[in-house]
C-alpha cells in the first residue's frame, strides 16, 4: 500500500547538514579539503539523508559520489567501491597499474567531483588492523592535495574512535552529531508534514499535542521509529475506515505492526548498543 512507501520529509536538522555540506563544496580549493564525520545511532535517518543528498545533487554543479559499505554483495573494499562508483576498472591488474591515480585525477577534474559520501563508514574501520590502516590511509589521501575531495562519512558514534587513531585524520574531520528528536516544534512540524503526505482522506488534528507527544515517546525520538509509527497508523486508519490517525492508532501501533505488518520498533536496548563496532 502507498501509505507504507518511504519518502523524505525536509526538516531543520537535515537542512542544516545539507547547508554545511554545500558550503564546504563551494569553498576554494585547499591543500587539505575539509571533511565531515556525521555520527548517529541506528535509525536516526543517516541513509535517508544520504539518499536525499544524492537526489538533490543530480542538478548540482558540484558533483558528489556516494558509496555504501554495508550493501556490498561483491565484498569489495572501500577503494574498489569508490573506483567502481566513478566508473573506473576495479580489476586487480587495473588497481596495480600506475595509471589509476592520473585517471582518477582526470575524472575528478573533468566531472567537477567535489566530495565523496560514505555510508556505514564504520564497516570500513572495524576490520583487521591492517585493513583498517589501509582504509584510514585512503581517507587521508582522498582529502589531500592529490585528489582534493571532501569526504562526508556517515556512521555510528564508535567510528570517531577509529579515526582518532590517526591524528591527522582527527584534525581533518569535523564531527556533526545526528541527534534523536525531543518533544518540541521541530518534531511536531516533521510529524504533521509526514502525515500530510500520507494517502488519508480525512485530516488529522494537528492541534492534538497529546497525539504528537505519544508518537515521540513511543518512538524514543528515533526517526525510523516515527516513520514506522506513522505508516502503520495510516495503514490501520485506512483499514478501519477512520481515514485519519488517532491516539488509539498510535497506542496500539506495536500490536498493529506485529500482527498485521510483520514489523517492529527499534527498542531502547537496541539504541544503546553500537552496531558491531567492538
């Protein structure tokens, strides 16, 4: 059903990050390109922000290249993923060739590539000590004078610990924290903007502060949970004919998700755990 389809809703936290990235990519070329380490626990919306950033970048003069470490069925390393995304040969013979650096430099210049976005960067840093050292060196070289690329790396908070193993990298990467929501005007705007885009025939009462508070509390302020609550509540509202989200839908949402949709909310225990970074 269309009410279960994911879509991006602009909100101040994401827009601040996008504005910061635009500013970095618009800067005159520097000896060392400025980089960002965007950190947040699972479910805060890292991947959805990256997808929205890529969508907006389609018409931008300053191009970005996006790679994801997590979805890597071919078991390629970080370097191979970047080369493949840029359309370069990733065979062993090509990687050993001395031509790879000039080819990459030419591509960056000719296509005006200003930044690389890495999703799930912690997956590149939680490998063996040798592989981690290789990837840390790559992150350093990408932003150095040879390539001059800003790196926008997204990951869980523990990724910062690995970057600090290299003092030069620690200085290059400004940390941008992606926080969970707290009850207030920003989250109310997000919730009701999302509801407005759902295929419901009747309007939800946007003045109902108790409804919004219940959504925030049940979601633990996690963006992914908020979206799941709204989607499941909308599904239930369509199924029962009310055609608008009510407090009862939100209160019963975990049962609706488990019994009807086969999904669940991310719990407090899940939030407190790092994602396989120990």
